[in-house]
C-alpha cells in the first residue's frame, strides 16, 4: 500500500540526490588536480551520490514501485487488487438508498429547475390522459 506520509521521505531523498550531484559537479569543475587524477573529494562525492541514488530508489520502491512492478508482471489493475471494497463491507445497492421525502421543506438555496413552468404555477400532469376532442 502507498503511505501518503512516506512521500515526504521520497522528496527528501530526491533533494539529497540533487544536492550531492550539484556538490560533485562543483568539485569536479573547480578541482585543481591534473587531468587523469581524480581528487579525493570527488571520489567521496561519487560514493555519496551512488548512496543517495540507492536511497531514492529504495524509497520509491517502498512507496509504490512494488505495486507498479507487480501490476505490470501480473497484468492486473492495482485499484482492483489493493483498493477494492472487501465483500463484507460492500457498498449498498441503489435500491437500498432511501428516496427523498415528498413533503420535505424546500431549500431556498437549491438551484431552480430549468424545466419548471414560468411563475411557479404547476404545469400539466404528465401522468394525465391526453385531452379528448
């Protein structure tokens, strides 16, 4: 399952990766070493960037990567597999929904029915038989 609170850790790991990669790029560009020799601080930042990337991949896998890989391999929809309503907690059928009360007070803020006749006068009864000649 995806934990929304864990998203913070994913973003923090991504920020850490960007900071370490930026520091590494700065160290490479400003190093005064000769060509062919890698300074120690660049080696340390290389290792730190690999670690930050591994941490980011770990958090992404924990936040939904396993769910994604599982749904691709099995060909299932994750919303049906993991987020479906259990059979013992089913949603009530439309027949079980209680209809509106016919004598309930009218809400003054309710939108006006565009099919209602003008002036609020009741229109013809749709269930009445047609008028004869």
